[in-house]
C-alpha cells in the first residue's frame, strides 16, 4: 500500500494519514480483489455490505424454462460472490493488520472482542 499505515493518533506526524491510508486500501480492494463492488462501502462506512440473495421464482415463473435457467445462473453467481466476499474479507483483514503500526496492533489486541474478530476476519 505504498507506505500507508494505520497508526495511533500520537504516532501520526500527518493529520490526514488515516484518510490517505483508507484511500490506499480502497485502491488495493479495487485493483486486487474479485467483485470489489461488493466491498466498496467497507472503506466508506466501515460496514460489510450484505449480498442480496436472488428471490425465489413464483410457481408461474417456474413454468418458464428461460426464467428457471436465468434464476439458476443468478443463484450460482450469488453463491460465488458470497464465497469471494469471505475470501476478500480475509485478505483485507490481513492487509490492514500488516499495515498497522506495532502500537496500533497492541491497542487492537487489548480490545475485548479482538480474538473473536480475528478468528472471523471481521473487518467492520
């Protein structure tokens, strides 16, 4: 991420360091991960977006072979995007962790839910 790091407030020489690091993370996500659109809001509001499951077909729609095939394709794409999102979140978690200063890592490790978030690679 070209030298951009997450630091504690007292370590940062530049007040805009955090924002620049978030921009670098966003750029990393867009360039290196599959389905970056599914994670676009992560850098903006720090929440992992939910991928919407395709709606089931009505009994009338199930009679159409075309609609059934389209629906099956959408379900396969949904499952793939969910799998990729899980893989991407792990990559983002590890990248962010690697970009944290030692002081920031220590501060994060002292949080109550740190181990739970680490196991889940929870980026929010």
